[in-house]
C-alpha cells in the first residue's frame, strides 16, 4: 500500500491514527471536519455498517459524535472532544 494507515495506542484512552494523503491539506481538512463529507466516506459500504449520524463542533474544546448501525434501535456510537484543530494543516 502506497500510503498505509498506522494506528498507535498512546494510553488506555488515547489512540493516534496517522495517514498521508496525496492531496492539498485544505481538502483533507474539509473531508475530516464537514459532517456532510464525513457521511460520504467514513464508513465504507464494504464494512456493512452505515454511519447514521454525525455531529461535529470542530474547534478546540468542541465535541464530536458518530453513530453507526442499521436502524435507530441497534446503534453503536463514539464521541469525544477536540484537543487540537488547526485549519488546513
């Protein structure tokens, strides 16, 4: 794979995911910070579990929440806070 994704566990509650994209930083930043764009690519169809909702307040101290599943009665969600958000970088 040309641009592999690496995942490194920093602690019990911290995970660092790194990947290099051959694209301008401004486009990659938008893809990661606009809910309507995340909804298009975050959960590939091949995974079989669609992304049902995406809430994002992309700023230091802001929060995010992603919810996956096939219907509202059987979902899985993850959430957190942004500790760093530097536009276009």
